[in-house]
């Protein structure tokens, strides 16, 4: 089948199929006399495998290792589980970091009055200034009224 058909059957775009071929994740498809790529059902299964692995957040390197293990019928499942377990641990660590970010941002947003005043704990927090600590507020920029008063 041609690349468009392989894309439809696998759920992977033609552009990504070409990319996967270029980086060696997918073996280059055979070429017909008219230079069209000729994909077979195994290629479509590999592409669907790649798509599902990408949907689960595996890296290209991890997918390459998983594909090799999938193709090797004599593989020890231990190796597959090690890759999956390491990926789970990495995802859990990212989730924990994101939860910390959400908690920090939620705290800053709750501290912000969200009114007409220029003081903003969110901006202070982004600047690394603890707005709640005495003497740690960002120096207020003089506005035009302040400048006029200073000139008098």
C-alpha cells in the first residue's frame, strides 16, 4: 500500500511516517518502479505500535527499544517491564513537579487581589520576591504624578 493508505490504517500521518523512516525507527519501505513507497501490513502494525507508544509518552529512543523487543519473540518480558517501569517513574516525577507548580501558582493567584492596584503577588512570585515578607516588595515605579510632585 502507498504511504497515504498506511497513514490511514495506522493513524500516523504521512509526514511522521517519513520522519520515522528518516530516523531509523521504521525500516525504509520498499520502492515501486514509480518510486512510491510500498508498505505492507507489518509496517502498518509497526506504525500503530509507534502511535500507541507515543500516546503513552514514550520517547523515540524508548519506542525503538520496545519495537525491537516486540519483534523479538524470544525476548524476556523483564526488559519490557523495566522500560515501562522507568517510564512510569519518570511520569510520576513530572506529575509531582507539575502539582507543585499548580500549588505555587494557585497560592499566588489567591494572594492577588485582581483589582486596580498595581501590586501583584503573581508578578512578585515570578520575580522571586516574597511579597508577604516585610521589605521584600518590588520597588514601585514612579508614575507621572510622582514625577510631577518631585519637580515641585
